[in-house]
């Protein structure tokens, strides 16, 4: 036990040196983050703050859309940000618009879409595309998010299953609110969202990921906002989230870490 504690202390000391390199003094790091990485992020931020002395100030919102807390909307109205953590292609759009710096982008994780039902209700068979199709046709209410997973489910997956028309009156987009909460309240019999966004929600059972033939993996990335006042501290946070020290929490939250330097 003592050896384990000593090894942990050494590891944390090394991590501290690793993170503090290039950071001259403590800073307030302002982060805008979407739901996919939130659970792991909340668990990891206290360790980052402890080892660096930086303070992390966080604003939450979807990677896309027009709701008041959506990251593009926040930036458009001039809210301050140093680090943006969001769907990779949505971050690319912000780079094109001059809201984020291109050379700062780091792909952090891969995230699968999963299916959830209210706790205690029967779990439908979703093991194959045909089984999922039968399950969707059998229920009266379906919910999907207003971010990357929902865009895919509504514009591509329903079409692949040949049930676009049947879904028009029973499937609805949920803006800003976690889909799991809608399912937990009983307002939808089946919900689709990123696995990592469903796992923290109480009152639901996760049936499983979409079948491989229908799965759409979303990459979540981080980058520095063009108007950042603390880019060095922001880069230290991104480096920490991409480091081996963050891996366990990321995997626990239902995400697949992308090794540093990997090409996607």
C-alpha cells in the first residue's frame, strides 16, 4: 500500500512538472464545453487546478444550434473563452469563422451513440438494424438531441432504416436539455444521445450502443479561442485532458481516448 501511495505521489509530481512547463503563473481559464465530455471533465478539472494553480471557469452548452447557451451563440455575443471543447467538425466551423485558432485543435475522444429507456421498463432488442427498426416502430415517443448525435439520427439513421415518414410524428428534437432527462420523466419511451451524455443521468437504463452497421462515432476536440486572454494556461488544460493521466476517467465516462498525434 505504501509503495502504491509513493508511486502515485511520484506520478503526480511528474504530472505537475509536465503541466506547469510554460505556465509562468496561475490564471483563470475560461472553458466552453458541450455535453459529450462533461462527465469526465468535471472529474478531472479539480486535479488540473490542484497541480497547476490555475482556476477553471466553465460554461456549458451544445456544440451547435441556436439555443442561448450553444457555444457558437455564446461566442457570437462576446462571452469570454480560452478553451473550446466540442464536436470536432463544429470546432472546425468556428476556426473558419475566426473564432478559434486552427493550430491549437486537438482531437480528444471518440464517442458512440447509445439508446436509453426509462429505468424499470423493458429493454428493446437493438442488436441489429432490423431489431432497432421494429423497436422504433413499436413505441409512440422518441427523443434525440439537438447536437451531433441527433443530427445523425434524424437526417441519416431514420432514412437508412426506411422509416423517415413514420418518425415525423413520434420523434422530436430536444434542445439544450439532456435526452436522458426526458426519458427519465417518461416523456419519451426511447432516447438517443452520446453514451457519455446518457451515463450520468439517473432514472434511465442504457440499452446499449447502436448496432455497428448504424453507429456514428463523433469526435470531440479541444482548441483555443481566438480571443483567449490565457492561451498558455488553456493549452496546459488541453494537454492534461489529452494525457495518459486523464485516460481512466475518460474511459469510465463511456468515451474512447484518442492517442496524442493520432490521425482521424
